[in-house]
C-alpha cells in the first residue's frame, strides 16, 4: 500500500532536514565541526540542546555580547535561551500563522 508523502515531509527531505522555516540559511566555507570543537564547554553544552540549527560562530558572538553586558556566564547563557525563544516564536508565526502558540503557552500545557 502506497502512502503519499505530505508536503512537510517533502520539504524536510529537500532542505537537508531543516523543514519549513523563514530563518536565513547560508552556505559556509568554514568547517562547522571545527568551530563547534573550539567553543568553550558551556557553549557546546548549550548548542547540543538547542532547538534551532545554530552556527557555532553565531552562538559564540551572541554569548560574547551578552557576557560583555552582564559579566556573568550564567546570565549570558540565559540570554541565549531568551534569544532562541524569540526566534522560534517569530519563525512559528511566519511559517504557521498568527495563531501559532508561543513557547510560554506550550510550557503551561505540560
């Protein structure tokens, strides 16, 4: 029995498993694994649980900006979480519409 693939599955397979997103994607000349390996342990740990497919360089740059403001690594990591939350919410609204629930609503349901 043949089960037709829905559009979202086709999108995922043709976009290297990124699915539908409005976030920018770019080809990179750098080696992302080397960039990941060069991150400090706390950023590698954060990146390993990230929801979005972050570039190691982007995480490093954002962390350094947040750390410069707070002078506290824990606060900077929390700011990375907030940044990711905003990006997921923004992308969700663009991809699925204005009625897409934000992460606060979803966490209340658990």
